[in-house]
C-alpha cells in the first residue's frame, strides 16, 4: 500500500513537471543580458553606453571645416586684404619739382589671388647698420583713401615726398634701405634706396606719404 502511494506521487510529479516545461517553450527567445538590440544587416549598432550617431531631437550639430594649409593662397576668397607676403615693393623714378622730391612707392600683387589695399602704407629710411634715419613719414591728406583691388600682377602706388635738403637746409642722410609696410600689416618689405640724401632733422625735414591709388605712379 505504501509502495503504491509512492508510485502515484512519483507519476503525479512527473506530469506536473511536463506541464511546466511545455508552458515555458515558445517561438521568441528571451533577450540576453545588457538589453542591446540586434542591428539590421549592413549597419552597425551602438555599443552599450555609447551615444547613437544621430543627434537627439532638439540638439544642434556643429560641423567645423578644416582651414587649408599654408601656401594655398589660390583657395582664399577674392577681395580680401593683401598681406605682406603676397606683395612686392619697389620705388619708381623721382619726379622733382619746385624744390620737392617725389617718388612713387609701388606695391605689386605677387600672389595668385585677387586682394585689396586701402589707405596709407608705412615707411622708414634705414642706414647700413639698420638704424632708422629721421622720423616716420606723415600721412598726407592730398589724396582721399580708396580701396584698390589688385588682380595678380597689378599694382598700387603712394607718393613719397620731401623737400630737397640742399634747398631747405635740413640736415640730411643717405639711406640704404626703405622699409615699406602695407596698410593694416605689421611685417615690412625692404627696398634698396637709390634716391640719394633725404632730410632727417631740422627745418622742412618732414617726409609725407599719400594714400594708395591704382597704378604705378602719376
């Protein structure tokens, strides 16, 4: 009798176990731990903890373009200011008159892009040791500043004028170099000075520069 009861209990337990196993089986598998979703074929899914590649709604994505390397002047937009490295300086022939010496100081666009100059250049006379002779030239108001557009190879000029020292009696010196600084630039260009003595102190020693105009001189 006891043996029969134990057999019945064993059979009942096996039946219950079979029912439980049947309820747990199905067509969908349970997700693995970590909660990651399967990626579609040909795409990559973000790893757990990483941000998705697309920004969340309401956010802004900023795209920064890399600037071209130095020397790529052809890629610079036309119409921007000419820089010292893009220009070549020279001094034209003297056009004296009424005790005045008048030299055109010429800036030529030596780059491959179009650029602009506006206003008065800077200038300074130097001796053989590199020391400045006299004061910086003053800005002349004889001409009104205009923006000059320089295509490659084109020039602009400013008039450099001073009284002849032999006429004015000002103390004179003979420079070796003329430094020319383009408008709004800090680096000068060096030009060999062959125009003779210039006034450096005393009466009528002022040197003047006009604003730049298109061309190479009057």
